[in-house]
C-alpha cells in the first residue's frame, strides 16, 4: 500500500498510507484516531473526542518543532565518511 506524505494529526506519526478503497489511514497501532485525515478529506467533522485528540497531537507536535528543525539541520550521523586521502600513502617499493 502506498505511503502518504505528511504526519497524522491524531498521533503525529509519519505513518500515513493509502488503504483499501483509497482511504488515507494511519498505520500506528497506538494512534487514537487512524482515520482522522480521511474524515477531514471527505468533509466530515470529527467528534469532540476525536477533535480533542487531534488538537492534543498537534500541540505536542508544535512543541517538538524546534527540536525537529534543529535535528534536521545536523549532519547525518549515519553518512559514510569521505574516502581517505591516499595520494601521499607510502608504497612498499
């Protein structure tokens, strides 16, 4: 099933995918409202409990935003190191 860009407004996870029948769904088992994006796309208003859960998730995400931006500007710690300079290497002559 194809992944969907963006974050789930209910849990903040980048775990959205295009499910059966073209419905956008969150794949996280701990998501409080995995169908909130699909509901919004179809013009359905969320119940007060779902809207409250989505709002809490957005507030939590907003609080993490400065840290996420700082992390994204750091060099990739898993990147391969540049190749060693072997131009002055001693040969076994």
